[in-house]
């Protein structure tokens, strides 16, 4: 890896903001609070360009200690190897080391960055390479409030890249969402979103819908179709899926359990998906981030060039599409992060579990076929029903030959389990 020539124009934060008609505020020293809570963009720069980067080996050691899954080109790096790779991205002719933005509050974003130890994801990991610099305490910050921080962040980065030949040292994502090819995977300690687990018994508690149903039945002395507490045994296997730059281990389960995944000390409900469903989410996420996002950003920029935005319908439409797109990207990333893949049953089909395909028979509809899936993948027209739906809940744990009675919109209906596969 080579750096751009140090003969490229010297850029500083104040002039870069002014050149884009932004109201400049600052500077403040790194670590000091920024005044105001408005959305906007900000730039972190050193007092002057440094011909050679000064990386703190103690910071690197702490980083490796906090991120045990961190790999460099697939292998666990030494301190020296990681220092060398980071140094390869240094721009000796530039003093700007990071350009960022916040759609809520620049002050809050920077406060979160200050508090986040190198290698941790929370409260705010943006620009975490800054923490590797020995001289980061000498850095200063310029900022500018704006109602369109994402657009201006991309604009500032594009101007910088065009002049310097590469992004600033601590910018890991280029305009349009393309990640920098740095060779690092799992650089933050919870990138391995779901750790390898060995579970032999799981207690399934009723969800909110079940609790309401049980309460209603208890008042009427009716017998519930499900027990309040259901203990089942499950087998757990592990398959590998890729999310963003890092590989995660995804538990593969058969049983209809609703265990919690630990994330930062809190329990998060898993997203149960088939392998095909998870692959579809990856495909959709790739389409949105690799194609749709750059297209929308370009439409916004083209609309801005037309001048007055107050009556610019193209600009408003593009911004609304961008808002929807980014919301969907976040939703997909969360679903993939907490995905638990349902393994197809190969045990002779003796019991209905999550992932089973069930053939049932009713007097009203004859034979019907259902596949029991997670709520994120439910599709009634395709015969995929959620294990939290009335029919799905009633079928779980049943065996061929059993008959169940379910309250459906059309009234009470008896289902006889014919086959399970």
C-alpha cells in the first residue's frame, strides 16, 4: 500500500468548511466539549502535517486486548504488524485526520467518541483509529451546524479525496458507503455478535401475546393450549455468515425457543430465519448499500446544484427516499446481527418445531401445508406462518395424529396433524 504524494495541496478544517459555504465554529482541543447541540459536520486535524505517523504501541496492545477476535488478513496480528498496517494509510502532507457528521448533535457525537475506549463499540466508535495516535491530544476540532449533515460530510470527503488522493487517516468509509480495504476484521469486541454456545435446556417464557391470552383464559377458567412455562431440549450447531467486514458465528437451532442474545449486557430477542431467508437479507442489504445508496446521494447532489431548495421537489423526494433507505439498512443490519438460523429437520418428523413443514387437515379446507418460521420471514400466501401466530403457537410440540383447536378470524377450527417433515 502506498500513500499519495506529500505534494498534494494542504487542506485544513476551517478553509474546507468555508469553501463549502458552511458557518465555521471552533476550534476546540480534542477531548474538550463542543458547544451547541445542533446536527452538523466536524473535522479533526493536527496542528500541522506530520511526515511520519506516531502510533502509540500501548494503545494498540489495549486494542488487541479488548478485541480478541480482531484479525489482520485473517490472522491475529502482533502490535508491530498492526502498527505497520495503520501507518500505510497515513497522509504525510495533510493535517486533517477525520471528517464526520451527526444528524442529531455534533456535541453528543464527539462526547461519545471521547468516552469510547479503543476496541469498544459503545457509546460511539466513529473514527476509532484516532485513538491509536500518540499526538491525538494535540488535535483540534472545527465544526459547522447544518440541517443536511450527511450530504455535507460526503461533499467534504469528496473534496478532500480529490485533493489528497485518499481519505483522511481515520475515515474508514468513503462517500457512498464503500468501506476502506484495510484488511481488519472484527476490530471491535462485539463484532462477533453471537458467540458459540452450547445449550442443552432452554426455558421458553410466553411473549406478550401469550401472556394476554393466558390471563384471559385464567379469568374464564379455560385451559390454555400452551403451558405458561415450556422446557424443551434443543441441539445447537454453528454455521458461518458474513456481516459487513467481519465473520460472525450464527447458532443454528431446531427448537421453538425464544432465548435472548447478550449484547452489551442486555438481552436481545433473536431473529429466527431460515438459511434462505438470511441469504435474502444479505442480498437486499448489498443492493441497498452498493447500488441504491450511491444513486440517491448523487440525486441529492444533482438537485442541490439547481439552487433554491425550498421549492425543489426533486431534492425533497430524494431526501425522503434517502431517509427510508437508511432506515431499512439499519433494520436489515440489526436483523442480520441477531439472526439465528433455523436448521431444517432431518429427524424423521416426529414433532413440530421451528423450521418444520407440517401437513394438516381440516373439515373446512382439506389438507394444507404450513412451514413454521420466525416472524421476520412469515408469508401467509407462501404457506410460511410465524411461530408466534395462533396456528403456529398451537402446532409447536405436536405430533402426527394429534388434533388441535385454534381460534382463527373465521371462528374455531380443528387442525389434525397429518405429517411433519
